C-alpha cells in the first residue's frame, strides 16, 4: 500500500490495529499485538493514543510483545526500548502493564537463553500474535534480525552489524556507546503472526524496500522472507516506494 506521506500510512495502520482490537473485544477475546520501536512507528502510536482519548478505544484486552531490545541496557536508559514504549504508548492508554512484554536488557547474561525461550513460550501461551507491526533497517533487518538470520530463528541474543550501530548512533552520545548486542524475537515467531504490517517512510528506505518486495527471497534481506507470509502488507510512502 503506497500512501502520499507517513501520516496517512500511519493512520491506516493504526485504524487496522484498532479494528482488530475492537473485533476481539466484540468476541470477548484478548488481542495480541507484536510491537516495534525506532522512528517509523511513532506516528502509529500517536494515532492509537488519539483513538483512545477521543474515540474511546480501550486497550484493556490487549497483550503486547515487543520485537527487541538493546543488550545490555538498563530499562530506564534514554535509549532503551522499554522506556520508548512507555513514552510512546503504554503511559497514555488503559493497557494493563502486566500485559506488556519487552525483552529485558537487564537479563543476566548467564541465563539469557532461558529468558529468550521463556519469551517465546509466553507468546505461544498467549495464543500467538494477531497483528505484528514492523519497521525495516537499511540492511533489511526486521526486529534486530540482521542479514543471515535463519528463517527458523527464535528469540535470541544477536550481534548488531556495524551499519546498524551507525544508523542508531544518533540516539547515543557516540558510536562507542551503542550496544554491540541485542535481544530480538526470531523470524520464525514473526512469520507466525496472523497479520503483519511493515512500514517504511522516506527516501533512505527506497532501495531496501525494492529489494525486500521485488527481489529474491533470501535470509540476506530478512524482510524479503515476508513475501512467503500469506497476510503481510508493506505500508510505504511515495518516497520509500520510489524504486519499486
Ligand atoms: C532499529 C529497530 C528495528 C527498526 C529499525 C528501523 O534498529 N531494532 O526494529 O525497525 O531499526 O528503525 P527506524 O524506524 O528508526 O528507521
């Protein structure tokens, strides 16, 4: 779906998500959302907050699982995705904090595999993800699944590419402060989501959107694996669609 600008694309995604939340409410069921961070989804969250404040959208039946978190990082660090989610969404809606799950940058390293396995188990116990939103890295990463991530990967510790650390360094005092590791939900978990919305805005994302949508399916461009999902939508603005 190509929109004139990121505002229109973001409103489209927020209204789709709101529709799924309301439908689940009508059925008396929980709605499980997979959430992303980065600059791309901020306007989606702003619209969801507006829908809550002005149109009575309730998040009482919503359970969330975030894609990723830097590792290690303290939860209250300025750059932590735990903090980001509170500031962008959770603090502004009626969601139960106990229903909000984010990989924890404070997990002790010796138990990290156990925590990652528990994260996957919690997603399964919640019934899987109803709707997953995704951004995309310039190298094609989704979550922090860097190029070469297996189609069958699960939640795990991953080493960030230098290009990713450089792209994200504006959030930190300098490049040496950017963590070298992250915890990310795996591609297999993302692919199991019933519905996926990947968003990309602006000219910087045009080359990777072209590769992910039109080129071969390859683990070297993790977002291209979404071509094999039966209900994944790429939501882009005119500038990100420029190379299609
Ligand atoms: C970050 C996040 C990804 C995000 C991507 C793009 O590294 N881990 O989940 O999709 O980079 O970020 P942005 O939306 O700021 O371009």
